[in-house]
C-alpha cells in the first residue's frame, strides 16, 4: 500500500468498515496498513463502539504514586530521552508520553496547549491507553503488534481520537520483555513525518542504557559490523553468563541471527568460536558463518566485576555552545555557588539551561558531589511533592515500605538543579522556600526534619517577574532564587550559525561518513529555530537517522518549514527576546480584536503586565 494515504481515503475506509460493516472492502484494504486494519478488527470483535468516547477512569493520586514507584527504574532510564524529545513536543505542538507495558500513562511532557486538548480525550498520566480499552492507538497497538507504529487522525478506532497523530514504539528490556512504550503525540493537522524516526531512535538509546547497570560478574560483549559504531547506541550488546547467552538487545540478536527465544540456549563458542580478551579494545573476528565483526569485551566472567566501558572519544568541548562573553557569566555564577548564593539560569526553551547548570557544577568546589536535576514541568503535579521532599513509610497508599528520602536530600553535598521552576505549583513553592530558609527537609508522613546542604541552581524559560505580578509565582521565592541571573542567548543571536551547526553536528553524529550538503546547511542556518539548540539537535538527529554513508544530506530531506526558510527570515530572527515577546503580545491583541482582557488571559499574564510591555515596547 502507499506510504502516505489521504485523510479522504481513510474517511472512506471508515465509512465502509463501520457504517457498512464491510471489513474486507476494497477501500479498507487500500487505505489502511495491515497493523491498523488488524487492530480495527480486534476492536470490533471486542464490541467497542467507534462513535462513542471511551470511558477511561484515571488512577487516583495515591494509585498513580504507587505505580510510579513500581516503575521508578524505567522512568529514570527514559528521562533523558523524554526530555530530548521535549524540544519537538514544544515546537510542533506535541506531547511526549511514557507508558508501562500495559499502556498505562506514567509521564507526559510537552506543549501545554496541546496537552490541555489531549486531556479532553484522557491522554494524561494515570489513564490506560491499551488497545482493549482505548481502541486503535499508537501506544496500545504498538504494544499488541510488538513494533513501532504511527496512527494518524482517522486511523484511530474511536472517532474523538481523530484529532491525534501518534507515533509509538515498545521498549524492551535485555531479556526481551516489553516494559513500556514511548510515544510522541500531536495534532493530526500538523506534519509529523519525522516523529516515528525520532521515537525509534529514542527507544534505541533507552534499550542501550539498560546495559549500563545490573550485569556485574557477567561478560558483556559489544558487537557491530562497523567499528565506528562501537560505543554508540547502534552497537549490538550480548551478555554471557557461564558462556551462555542470557541477555541482549535487538541489534545484537540481529547481528548473530538469533531471536529472544534463544536466550539461555546459545553459547559463546557456537557464535564466535573464541572471544577476545577483556581489555576494552575493539577486536576484529569472524563469526561461525565467516562474517567479519568488530567486538569489544567488557568483563571476563563471574569472578570479575564488569568494568565500565571506556567512554567514546568526545569532541574537545562538550560544554554548552556559548558566545565568548557568556563564559564570563558562567564564571561569575560559579563564584556565586561558592558563596552559597542561588543562581537562576534564564533562556528560551532549548537554549541549553541544564548544560550550563552542569558546567557550573563541574567548575565548582561541589563537583565531587551529586548533581540532582528536577524538571518541575516533567513530574506530574500529583507526584512532585513526594519526589522532592520524600516520604515516610505509610505516608500514603502504595508508599514504598521503607519510605524514600526525596530528591532534595539526594543532592546532599552537591548541586540541586530545579529546571522550569516557573511551573512549580504554588503550594510547593512555599515548602521549597521554607527549606531554603531553614536548610532542612521534613518528609511527607510526619518524619523528623533532616538538615540539608546543597547549592541551588534554578532555570526557567518564563518571565518570572510577570508570573509574580500575575500571582502565579511567589515574590519571596523569586527574590530568594534570583540574586544572580545567567541570561542564555537564543540560537538566532549567534553571529555565525553555519559554524554553530557544524559544531553541533560534530557532537551529535559520531559517523564521519554522514555529512550535510552546503545547500542543506544554508537552509538550516536560515531557519529561525524557535526551539533553539534542542530543536536543532532533534532535527540533526533525525537527518542522521535518514542519512546514507558518503551521500550528503540534501535539502529535500528537510521538513517544509525549514526547506522554505530564507536568509531574510534569518535576519528577521535576530530580534531580542523582549522584542519577540512584545511582538507576540501585539499579535495576540490583534487576534482578540483589541480586547485586552481576552489577550491577557490567552497569554497567561495580567492586564497591567500586558499594558506595561506594550507601552514600553
């Protein structure tokens, strides 16, 4: 069938399938892919009514906390990729969704406007999106089919879900068990052509991260046909215990021509003859079929702990991409940290606020201590209090038996980084202020207060002063955390964006055979990048996934909005953040027909703030 089907064809297929009852009709067969059609048939067999809105009862706050605790490891392993996809979620009106193996939503992160619309169809934490309850959808159907899938618009079984375009992939642990799914969902009216590729890359990274722990005393073999891919998420990983294959990732199994059923049965000598010594170096050998493979062995067996694999050689500067003058701001921030003065990092979405925070931590006297990052926008409001402050045993239904000390105490002796602090609920702001004043934490459930010692770094993309005026942020907390502010420039403020793109490409793409054409680089440099470095990095990763060795990436592989960018757009993009804010306010006021109250409500600020910014702008 064609790779792209028009919405009209899908609509005709829906009419034939649901209204005429012709599950085998020609329109159905031509418009729907096999997994979508199979899913529709399964849903129809269960008696689901496609015209109704499914009744989905979310978990209670206590139940959601208990589920989150059970899946703490999965959430931790997935968090870097969830936050990496957040850039695309913000700029394309999407949300990133992590579920458990049944399709129960654990975490969501992304565009606030779309998240509100998605909540209307129960696309939020604590709701089960399995196929048996929610019909054909990317999460539920990917889990049933056991493969990545996109479900666009009318391909969803339920009519109300037609507003969604969703791409999801199952997450497998090293033993082949499905432990969850990662999904990128957005409005069906927007082009999401790269969504499935980005999700698959993210899942590949997550599954690779499983092997960074839990395999002490076993031999971990990293294998690839291309030496350059060893040490990357695209390498195969095979784990042997007593020379028997006991765990692997999908790439590793594909390289040796095996499947999950052969775990526990295959022996190392059946696959490779003899394995090289465990010296951390790459060795060329041939498998039993005579194919050349490059192999690195991390551990030598049950009497030796598996050594941490050597780091992949990195570019000279892995810190944030900054203009020369911005380094001085970071140096001053380090001096603030040494003096126990909180630092606020402010910048638009995707400007590298967490990377700057890491750099401040690395350069400070607290570098040997932990760096604990908390994204206040990523943790569901029902869980954030327990995550931050910890709790005692029995503090709530489903609480861990021995309680949990919380992220504030985990930062002891190091740095606590509160990202997107502007999204912290007001009730928690008062508790945080009390901790900063008294330097002690009282866990939920009435536990004894515990003294804490950490340096505080905060970050936000929002105008906290405006939030204070609007009553959305405590003024006393603002003045407590904003003694020194590091302003991060947006990507459009960089003078040489070609050099910036080349530097970021070198960091992200470790295969020298993959390159950008000059014309492609010109279009990338001309684009305004409202999502800044995170959006650019996501785009470069997507291009790398689509690229072929020794064949430069051309303009036709870019999305339409970037492909049509011009130097004039780039010049127009070099506006200050304040100028862009005022321009956005004026446009919103025009869209509201000059109604200041309506415009202020849409912008999330109060009327006095809107008046002041427009008059001074």
